[in-house]
C-alpha cells in the first residue's frame, strides 16, 4: 500500500524520494444565489443552463447559498469562474465580467448570502488557497422573496452569461 505523507511516498521501497509532480489543478464554475428569491438566484439559473452542454474539463457546482462550506470545494482549484447577482445600480440584466485579485476587489452589491462571498474569499486567501477568480455578475434591481422565476430582463441575460462562461472555460483549460 502506498500513502502520500508530506509529499513523500510511504510504503514503497523508494519511500525516501519526494513526489515531483504537482497536484492536479482544476477549474471550478460556481453558480451562487438563492433560487427562492427571484433574480437573486440567477447564478444558479446560469449554471443550470451550462449543465445542458457542460464546458469540457471543468467542474460545475451549484453553490446556492453554501457560504463557508464552499471553501471545501477550493482544494486543488486554480481558477474559479463565479456567477452571481449584483445590485450595482446598472439596469437589470446587465452582464459584467471582472477579475478581482483579492476579496477586497469584489463588488459591494454582490449576493445577499448569509456568509458573504467577500468573507469566503478572504478566508480562502488567509488559508493560502485563493484561486484566480473570474467573476460574472448579472445586475438585478429587486429581490422577490418566495419567487422562483426570474424577471424578463434578468432571464434574457442567462444565455448570454452561459455563452460567456463557456468561452472563458475554453480559454482556461490547457
């Protein structure tokens, strides 16, 4: 039996040799939001659209309102493509792409989740697990509790966002 302990193979005759290969690096596409609050769940709606024709070589994850539990998904991830709603003052359905370098560069109006995405990525950085972040936001104007449908303007942006994520995912995969 072979085990990996501190980058050293244990249990083989060459147990004193270090492992030369780096850990696997993955791309995670993460749609977040609460689908029970109308437009606030648009990130999950985009993810569902992507599931119809998944981008090759990436992992799709419905992050819902997972909060800090999503940190467990960052292991061995080099790039995260995040899709979320934002209340940024732009007209509903506006698609924006950002590449924040750290949690402080995330937009103020991002998500309405219990444990904020800024907090999640700040903890990730503190644990030295911060992947490169590629952020697609879709502007929303109102949050409608107990409504599972998107407003017409936000629904119209879902396919545009899915296409943009597909294109980016293709560029990120070696």
